[in-house]
């Protein structure tokens, strides 16, 4: 019997999971709530471009077309690339579009028995003789529901959609007292270009958040309204956002590769961090704008909280069409917002919350089992072995939960590892051993990041993570020719092709 695999989401992780499960002779069915594949790239801010050079965002067996010369492709170009990948590997016939997953429920042994298991799923194998998953889906057009019984579930629902992170406010100090409009960056991204332009044109706009969406939206407001109606960008923390990927002319990945040696040479990590910081400070004139972070670049890297600065962003700051304003806390009043450190309100017509998403909440909500939901609510990071398997949730995997410098790179490596696990190439250790491994990793990240520990992120540990996956699969982890290249030459997906 050929095992059936349910894959939730048809972004890059879902497409990769579909491709690699097919390669093992399994039968995947992919559920996607949108009307096309591509995940977050189906709906973005008009001016959004790829944050990393395209060489870091590339499928191992499907290079970018030679005709594309831009190093940072536009949203339309990225979406076309992803959809071309799906067509190239004949994945579309396995995908049900406009199909929203309502719930997933495990139909297997009673929970009392499952709590006694010493091995994942009771046997340590991905397919259990006693258990099946019931995946309830709904057609977004007809609203008709149906239930699919499958042998394994791969959650690729993505962290950057559907569950916006909305700040909480005291009574009578929230959006309800504001006479203007409040939206999340998700709502802005979902608008067509004409509607988005009409929303900001001629209005007093403030944006909350100093990450990619916040900067992109501020740039669009600046272009629309100029210095006559400047856009105010509110932020809590300064970030080592990147102006480019050539710090002092040195390729970015070489700096990251050296930083990954930090477990051997602490002073080397410090030196690389200061090297990159000095480049960012000079290139973006951070000291002039009072935007020099208090933490190190290495901490920024390991928390996956940096972004690429849009070209000309700080030129707009200098001309006055974007105003940067630090705000630890703020509340609403009828005319706009009140920043705690100021006495007068900031009068605005529109506030855009570029405050991220509650990715873990979205994943947790899919489970009908309170026990499984509680297992995912123990920490700010999902406690996943190899960033993929929860030791106490059988016959299920997560792809794309953990962030990295290049998310496509991480997703493809994890999908390849998962495909080998499903094919019986290797077995997982005991539940206790997996939980110990997860705890050790979390403790390391807590020590490295301190208060910045708030998300699943590989950061500079990407190559170390790949090494663990390779060892599990029986692959040679060191892929370079010679010790010098192994130490200093950057790794990419092509090294694992």
C-alpha cells in the first residue's frame, strides 16, 4: 500500500515537500487556501523585492533563468520562479487550490497509551499501524467540507500570513477610540496597487515596525506624499538591517561562514561582528540618525530579526519624507496616537501595524486535540527535533517553522531529511533523547540571544544544522574540497545537490 501524505500549504515549503515525497513513491495531496501556489509571494507590497541575493534563494535542481540579471528580483519575478518550479516538476496535479484546512485530528490509540510511549509514534517509525490523521478541509468558494484520511501530515502553512500579531492596549486606549483607520501590513499587502495607493495618498500615515514590511510601506508612503505629508515610522529597537551583502567588499556569506566558527573561536566571532557593524554604520549613516543598535550584529543574525534596507531609505529620512521615532509604548486617542515619552499626540489619519505574525498560534489552532495544542504552547519556540519533528506528536512534521538567513535553503534541506525519514533510511532516537537534544539547542539559543530569544531561528548555525541532517541521512557533511575551502568558502544548496 502506498502511504498518503497530506501537505498543508503550497508555498516554497509545501512545494518542496510535495516534490520530495513524490520522489520516494509516496502519494501527496497538497491543500492550499489561495487560488495559486507561491505562499507569501502571491500577495506582497508592490515594491517588495527578494531580501537576499537570488543565489541564496534558489532550488537546488532548478536555477533562476539566465535572462534574469537582477540580483534582487521583484515580487512578480519571484512568484513566476516558484510557479515555474511547480510546473517543471509536475506538482500542480497534486495540489487542491482554494481549499482551506479547517482542522487536523489524530485517530489512533488513546492519549493515556500515547503518554507511555518511549519511541515516536510508539514504534519510532513515521507510519503507525494504529494511527491515521483526519484532515478536514473546506472549499473556499462553495464552503463544502470533506474529510481526508491520511498516513502522515506535513504542516507547511507558513508563519507570515493569516494570524497577524496585533498589540494589546488598555481599555479606552486602543484603536476603538481613534477616528482614523488602523490596518495590519497583511491587509495592506493584500490590496491591489490602485487601492493601496489611494489609501495612503494625501493622508497622514504612521507605520509601526522597523522590519522589512515597515520599511517598504514607509517608502511607498514617502513616494506618494513626500515631505509635505511625511510618514512616521515608529520602532522600539534599533536593528542591524543590511544595506547590501558586501560588507567592505567581502561577500556576505564568507562573513557568515567565519561567524559560524564561533564555537571554536569566540574572538573571531566578535571580530566578524564588529567588521560587519562598521560597514553598516558607515553605509547607512546610523550614528547621524541615532540608529546604532546596542546589541551585536551576531545577536541580530542569530535572532533572524534583521532585514534588507530598501535602496534610498535613509536618503528619505534625511530629506524629511520619512520620520523615525522611537516608541517603547503608545496608545490611541481620537486624533491619533500618544507616545509614552511625549505630551502631545501624533496626529494621523492611518496607522499601519507592521508588527509581524503569530505563526505558532496559527499552527496550534489547526489541531483539535487540546493535548497537542498544549504541547506547542510550552515556549516561544516550537520544541522540534531537527526543527521538524515534535517528539510527542506522531506521524506529523513541520517544515518552514524555523527561520534562517535563506529560508528556501533551510526548507529544502529539511524536506530532503524528512523524505529520507519517510523512506526508512534512518530512524529517530527515543523521545527522551530527542527532547534532550531540543532542550540543549534551546538553552544554547537562550544564552546567545538573551531577551532576543523569541523565535525559531538557525542564524549562523545553518551549516551546523545541515551537518546534523547529513549525518542522519548517511551523507558526508563536509562537502568542500580541502580544509581551507571547508573553513572559509560559503555553503549553498548546490553543495548538497
